[in-house]
C-alpha cells in the first residue's frame, strides 16, 4: 500500500453527513464517507487493533436521504492508517482508509452523476 500523502489524480469533494459506505459481502464495516472523487473515496472507521482490511474489496455507497445506492464497487486499498491521537484502552482504534476504484462499469456513470450533482455531496 502507498503512502496516503497527496498522490491523487482527481479533485476530492467533501461528503455530507448522510452518505455511507459498507464492505461486501458481510457488511461488517460501515462508515460515513469523508470525501470522494472520480478515482476513489476516503473514510474513517473503528477496528480492533489485530484486524486487517484486505487489499482488494467491494463496497456499497448509499444514502437514504439522497435516494442513492451504488454497488458493488470494486476497490483496492491505497492506505489504511491509524488516526493519530484517537486510541482506546479496549483494543479498538480509529483508522482512516483510502480506496481506489478499480474495474468500474455502470458504477462509473453513477459516481460521475453523484459528483456532478453538487460541490458538497
């Protein structure tokens, strides 16, 4: 996985409070999106310290309020790092993860439509 420093090719847009992401097929991780671009997404989530995200994943992006559901979205994990200063004595940590979209088909049109709809999604 690469360093999460600014290596982005596409402009990222901040995401409103009501747009979420979940991992397929078990939907074990659910998180609010932090930002999104034509090339990928970033989000923060809670995880046990001894757990690990796979390098290739499929996600859903959805919002009840915006009548939005894009799935399945194949992604590769670009980075998955602890959020500094936010820890827990229970063995749970807050992490920030960046995903790059891969092998998009019809999902690409839906993501483009979502990005074109507003400067703050």
